[in-house]
């Protein structure tokens, strides 16, 4: 038998073994054929039946032959922890690998790395024989903004931060703020980790204060672990903190935005609204949004496509930024 055919058969039968239940009446050959087809294997019911009988003695499978259709399953008490990943697991691990890397503690990431490698190896072996194996080559997630390269991270510092977050222990850090000339030494209470585009942020409180702030991981110059337990602000929930607009760099307050928008921007906003209560009528946009830097950046990015009418403080802020930009460009004409 050609090597390629052998590999294809082994891969299919291995997936078949993973699909078998360990309890109940078992799965029929027809059900298993459907399951394999859903995983991208081109196989007939007759081929599945041949595979099952080939595997029957080698793995001591059970076949419920009391009445057709026969159900197949693992014998009671048999371990079915096969030392491989299924095709579905391989696809999932490959697709989420880049997303998980900045969010997982390094020790756990090291444990998962062989699993990631195994997933990639499985897809490489099936490539060309199984349509589903090529899925990672056909899908991408792209940020709707100017792409930026991630800042370099000190792995030793990242590991200390991850350990403090995992064990709920305070950290002594030296932090260089965005506008600071020299780093500041502080005691942080790590509460969460958020990946925003190319930058990872530690969500934490400092010293005995209860106001929650963001600390970019790449700006932590030094970090030391402590054995002091983290003091969490009462009622703090990471998801609620994010929903309040913290990662949009602004306050918790909302405003009623009113603006005149171009036809092109109106079409875009009709498909992807700013908020659930957004209205668009005769080129006038109204929406309840959070008053954040992100909002101001978005408005400025639209150029002449938008004119803020209300609230007044946002209109004046945008006008100042546009005037300053115009003055800079005019000075270099």
C-alpha cells in the first residue's frame, strides 16, 4: 500500500477511535460516517464499517449486535485517552495559538507548546488529503486599524507578572509611564490581563488606592514577586471594567453624540452602528457612546466625513485638534 494511502487510512481510523463513545448503546456506522464527513474526511458508510471491523480486535471494541443498526463503543472501563489531538482540536489549537500566547502564564504556555506543535504537525500531515486541514490557511483576523508591531517584552518580567496574577500576590515594579522621563517604583495589586491589539496591559491597583488602572507590560522595567496577598477593590469584575470603556482610555460617563456625517460614512454606520440606540436621518447621526479618547480618535480619523454637533466639549476638542493639525501642515507648504 502506498505510503500516502497508509497515512490517510491511519489518520481516518485514529479520528474514528476518538469519535467512539464509552457508554450507552454506541454509535452506528452511519452516524460515524456523518461525523467523519463533518471533519472533512471523504468516506463511505461501507468504508467505515470495514474500519470498525479492522479496529475491533486490536482495540477490543464492543459492537451491539442485538439488532441493527449496530452500535459501536469502547468497552466499559477502557481508557480512551489517545495520545493525539483530534482534527477539530488541531484546528482549534492552531487558530487560537497566537491569541493565547500573550494571555497565558509562561509555565502553562510551556505545557501547551507540545500540544500546539502536535496540532500543527497533524494538519501538515493531512494537508492535501483533508479539506478541513487547510482551514487555518483560509481564515485570518485583521484589526480595523493601522497595524502596529508589538513592543518587545522581557520574558522574565512577563513571567513574574503572570505568576503574581495567577497566585493573587502583590508585585514590586519599576514602571516607565508614556510621558515619564524616569521610571517610578510602586507596589501593584494585579487584577487582570488584557490584550489590546499589539499591546498587553496589566489591570491593577497601586499601593492602597482602589482606583483601577492600566499598566502596559512593555513599560514595566523591573518586577519582583512578593508573598503579600492582592487586595481587590470591592465588587471588581474584569468584564464589567472593560465594558465601562477602560480599554478605550476614558471615563465611565456616556454622552449623546450628535453629528453630521457623509453619505459614505452613513452607509458604513448603518451596517456597523456605534451603539444599539443609534439613529441616522438625513445625514444626522445620534448615538449614546462613552466619552473616551478612542471616540475622539475615531472622529478625527474620519476627516471631513463627520462634523460633531453635540456635545459642545467634544466639538471644541475636535476643532482644536483639527486647527493644530492644519497649522502644522500650513507651516510646511
